C-alpha cells in the first residue's frame, strides 16, 4: 500500500493537512509536484513570479532530501501523470489540499473522478484557509457580499490548530528510483533569472517564512495599525508570498498571532486585530471567487460591467512603466518592476489611478499585476482590483476617488518611499516631492530635475479626470437601470 501526496500551493513539511492525513495511514509516501505549462510557459506569468515559485519548489525539495525523501517532479497534465504514477507504483491512495479557484476546482474534480474510477482512495483536505467558503454563509444560506458581517461570523467559529509534526517520515522505498525531472529553472523556459541577494533561493523557502513570521510577531505587529499604510517604513508582515506558495500555513500564522494577542495591551491589541482582519480579507476574497467565478473577468456589480473605458494604450504603458508624472504612483510601479512586490496601500492607489484617472479597464491592470506579483493570489487580485475599480463586493464607492497627490502626502509625508524608487527626485524639496510640476524653474535646476525632461509632466489632470470618471460610472449605472 502506498500513498501519493500531491503538492501544489503547500510547499512545506510543517503543519500540512494532506501530508499529515497520509502519514496517519501508516503507508509509505510518494511526494509529487507536477509542473503545468499554464504556469511555466504562459506569457501571463512574469519571470520574477515564476522564479520565486521555482525557488520555493527547490527549497522544499531540499528539505525533503534532508529527511531522506525526495520530491518527485514531473511535467505535464496532472490527471495523466497521476494515473501513470498509480500504474507504476500500485499506489492506492491520493492526498492533496483543496483549492478554490474555478480552474483549480475543475482540475481537482477531474483528477479525483478518474482516480476513483481506478480504485484509488482520494482525500482532499482543508489547508489553504481557516474557513472554507461553504462554512460561512448568511442565515438565508447565501454567501456574504459585505466584509464586516463575514468577519464577525469568521471570528466566532472554532479554529483548527496546527497539526503535530512527525518525527519520522516513511517514504516509499522506490521513491529514489522513479523517473523525474530536476528542480525547474526559469532559464529552461526561456526566462530571465533575477539577480541580487534578495533573490537567493533560500529567501523563498519554509525556513525563511518561519523566520519572517517570528520577526513580525516580535516587533512590527505591535504597531501594525499605525504603520501598515506607510510604504516608506518596512512595517508589514511580508508573509503574502509564503501564504500563497504555502511555505507557511495559515493555521501556524493565526495561532502564533493569537499567542501574541493574548499578551498584548492597549494599542497593541488593536494593531494585532488589524492584522488578523487582513487574514480574514484573504478568505473573504476566496469565498467571493468561489461563489462568483464570473468575477475572474466580469464585474461583480452588473451595473458597472459596461463602463465606457477609454483604454488608451499609451496611458496604460505610462502606468506600467512608472512614468505617469505622479510620484507616488510611479514609485509604486517601479517597486513592482524591481521587486515583484508592492505595498498594499500602493496597490490601492495605483489601481484607483489606472481606473479612475486613466480610465483604463480594471482587467488590464489586474492582468499586469498577475504577471508581475510574486505573491499573486487570484482571489485577492480579483477582489482588490474590483474593490478599487468600484465594480466588486464591498467596493470603494465610485464617487470616492483617490487623489494621488494627497495620498502621497498622507502616507509618504517625508518622501522616503518616492525618493527610494525615483532617484531623479531625491534632491527635490519636500514641499514639491508629491507634485514636482509645481517647482519653479530655478528650483528644478538646483534639484537636477527638469520636469518634462528628467521626470515626466503629469500624463492627465486629476481634477478633470475625476469628474469624467464619475460621469462615466453614472452613465453605466443609468444604462443598466433602464435595461432592468
């Protein structure tokens, strides 16, 4: 008897639901990861995102090897390859952790159906979230469309604790003889490997994730509410990649945070609760996508499905390249280009700017983020973009439009973040750092920053575009009302 454990977004050994369930059977285990071309060869997945995920796979493979095991890596169709592995080994059990996105659910249902028809016992496990979409519904048994009541219910439900760690794993004796591929490298798929110490592969593994969690709960979590919106201060958890790739479990994070919360006092309590709320937002967006799969490419709110976006490609290119002429927007986009990550406040600012100032369809920006972000989470990306574009659940009302200047002044008051990612503005006086176009010519000369030459003139006028955006959204709303 042999149990296959199929790894996906759960690249770790500790507190792993499917691995724990397989170990309880007492059967020898074959760990497998299946490379899919929808990830490896897709133009929708950028080089940095692919590299980070491959690095996590590599670190996980190393961890297994140190325990005498091996991560069997194969490339192709999961259904075909798992059936083939069953035939090769006589394995009679398959364990994997559940996924909730539309494509993943279809894949998993297909795999389960075929393997069961071959007499294989299949068990899927809850691992990605504390509470699955079906667990939290209204009294009418419908999914929540507003975060706050969802959060209240989420907080009242009992929470699973991390699974106990096995002291010894029983690997299948044929594991090292099975044909498999080496840990993937981005170069093998025609991609460019990022350089720099921050891109060393160990930064993306399970040990690094646990270290980052420990650092966060030892310090920044206690002032999280106060500092989390300040991109110039490294005060957020930076756990998004670990949670998405599964190098760290949500159970571990939640219960470690809970331990700190029980010892906290005063403002520390509200800061920790603010962080927990972010964990709940992550699950809220999972359930929105689960119950509303059309939101992958359509507005949750039907009245805003047909906003008359301008979709000017030259403005979209300016936004992507961080050359809009609005410093907080441009610095944020440069951060994304350089690091594959963006501060959450900046994700909201840049998304609002693209949709409300540049009048570009939110789907364009959503796809660009999906390509660039190493911590890409489909549900969170869709939810965040639809929130900013005022088309989603619990969305930012369309008449509330972020002003990129005041957002910069409020959240980067000393220009620390802007100057880090826009070095051309480093000598610009603070009073002009978020609106450099207001600098008199002699100050531009002193700062070595000539507007329109060294740094771009704003590509649009915010006040004018704000009015136009409001009019376009109202028109879409009125058109929809007439068809009802």
